[in-house]
């Protein structure tokens, strides 16, 4: 599951994970308008419009997001959901509670600036595991 946007950053990281999972039923749920690229690479995907794409008020979009996410989880029954994004959306916590047998992993970038985005980092507890892919800057990551 990737967060919003128009580029391929979050999707690229998820595609890299998917390459190592051959033989498993890998699916993508994405708020990125670039998600059709995933289909061109042979993966099943669904597009879930971001708030910015819909123009909806925040409260209205959050309800839509939760309803669509829960409907997707009911239909696909995943064992694991990997959310790749900087900001886990409100509603993910409710979906986690509604599907207690599904393991949730947060894939997020490193290099968080100390003292910033603490509200997002507090959401770490929502997830069974957090993955911060290593890169050349990992030794300097003090965030």
C-alpha cells in the first residue's frame, strides 16, 4: 500500500520488495496516480484516490479512505500489509484493529530530522514492524 503522490518513489520501493516475493500473491493498493505502471509490470493493483486528488474535505476523505481500505481488506484477506509512506493516515489504525490477524509493516524512509514529525513517529506502535531501507546515508541517520 503506497501513499499519495504522482511519482514512483513509494511504488518503486514496494516493487523492489515484490521482486523478492515471487510465487506469492502480491497486490498493490495505491494512492499514487502512477500506479498503472505496476500493472504494466504484471502486478494486480487498485487505485484509491488521495485527498488531494478528490478535492474532498479532510473528514469526508478520511471516511472514504477507511471504507475503501476495509472493503479491500475484506475482499483480499492479506496476511501482511506493507504501508510505504512517511505519514500513516488516520484510519489505518482502525483497519488494523478490524483485521487483527493481518500483520502490518511500515516501510518508511530514514533520515528523520530530530524533533520533527514526532506525531507521525508515534504511529510506529500501530505496526508489527518498521522497515527503513538502508542506503548510503544510514551511518549518518540520527533522526
